[in-house]
């Protein structure tokens, strides 16, 4: 009898331990948005299906701050929704957040043009097949047709990095790096001329938009030209200027593969993409294919609206910053980067976090 009583007590205790902590009902999500995107209902909740809410802020090139609220998800094929509140002052209290993040914020920050960078390879005398690959900021591009690369998402970068890689079918390789002024009002050209005879290879900087402050070659000299042995496998030149720096490295595997000239030209088309009219709010939507649509990639109409219903103090985010819980409604258009595709987005209820400087 005693053993049976002990067994009964242990069974009750084990059952209690297994069930403790579970709720009998589903808790309401803290951060969520119920969207209608071109007629399709999309619900995103932090804590469900791999979604998390990420909040933070960064100083921009204007000296003001950009604040972000993102429904992030690392799972492939996940739709994402992000909010960016740009060109705001330092916010240190919930009341200051409410004074800056309000229903009168515009959706677009003046991006209506096709401002961008076009890279044009200069490969005089090269008849062998070649491929080029370049990146502008975090945009990776492989295109031999020299397509214009729009730059609205790079407008908060003071010095925009560009890398250009050339690979010739007979083994010749070269890598060039530039750093360009954020105002995008100046072109930056860089051409290195190459020639060789039976014993030497000759390099000279023949075109550079800015007046160089210094030119450093890999042999330690600071000159505008240099001579190398035909057996040299690596050549590097570093040009320093006021607004446009240029790094050039070349792997020589076959001297006969050298073109007469090698380099690139960057062409900036002037437009309003880097001009702030803020403060403003940007809505970004990423579909299941990874295509990005943003409210500042095109013009809104008079039906677009951003309504803030309430802002209340919330918990610290994982980075230790204070946050608020913002509730509201939204209706706007989002556009592809080329402006050729748009989507209508409406939400009768959004609940997002927003971090601020405490």
C-alpha cells in the first residue's frame, strides 16, 4: 500500500512539471501588421514563422538620424516589411518620438530620377574574350552592357565604394577600386596605360579626373610611371586625391594578354536621389522572390496616408535601447527600383517597435 501511495504522488508531481507554464489561450502578438497587397492579405507577426522585430537608428550624412523598424526573417522565400523614419533629430523620450513621428510625415524623400553610376571599361587593343564584374556599394553587378546603376539606397554613404574586376580568357586578371564623393556631381575616370617590349612592362596613369595628391606604385616609388620585369606577377597602384581614390591591382599571367589600356570610367547622371526633403517615412516591402519595393522609388498620390494612432513606452530592445510601441494605419504605393512595377499596400492596423536614444 505504501509503495502504491508513493507511486501515485510521484505521478502527480511529474504531470504537474510537464504542464506548468503553458497557456490555455493564444497571446496577442506585440508586433504585427495585417496588410492587403494588391488585393492579397498578408499577415506578419514577430514571433511567428521565423519573424523577429528589429529596431535601431543610425546617423546619416546630413548629421540627423534615420530610425528603422523591420520585420526580419532569415528563412528563404519569406516576405518582409520594413519601416524607415529618415532625417529625424535625436529622440530621447517617448514624447519627442511622438513629436517627430506623426501622421504628417511624407512617404517619399524626393527620389524621382534615374541617378546612378555607369562603369565603362576602357580596354583598347584587347581582342581576346573577356568578362567584367563590378559592385557599387553592396550592389553586385555582372553586365557587359554597362547598365546604369541607380543609387537611391546609397544616399547615406559619404564615400561610395566601387569595385571593378576584369578577367580575360587567356588568364589576365585585374581588380580596380574607387571611392566616390556622395554628392555625385563629379565624374571620376581612371585609365592605366600598359605596354611592353622584350624585357619590360610599362605602366602609366594616363587619365584621372581629380588632380592626384599622390601616386604609389607597388615598387615603393611615388611617380606617374613605373617599369617592371616581364616576369612580375603582381602590380599595384594607389592614387590618392581629394574626392576620388583609386586602387588598381593586376595579376599578370601572360604578358601578351595585356591590353594597350586598362581602366574604367564612371559616369554620374545628376538627379534628386541624394537630396533630402525630409523628414519622411519609407515603407519597404520584399516579396517571396526577394524583389524589393519601396515607397520612395516613385511618386505617391493624394490617396496615400500614414496615420499614427498611439505611441507608448515599451521595453528595451536587444541592443539595450529604449523603445516605443507605435500603432497606426497605412496606405501607399511601393515601387521597384526601375519604377516600372508598383504595388498598392494598405493596412488598417500596424504595431511596430521603434528604438530611440535614451
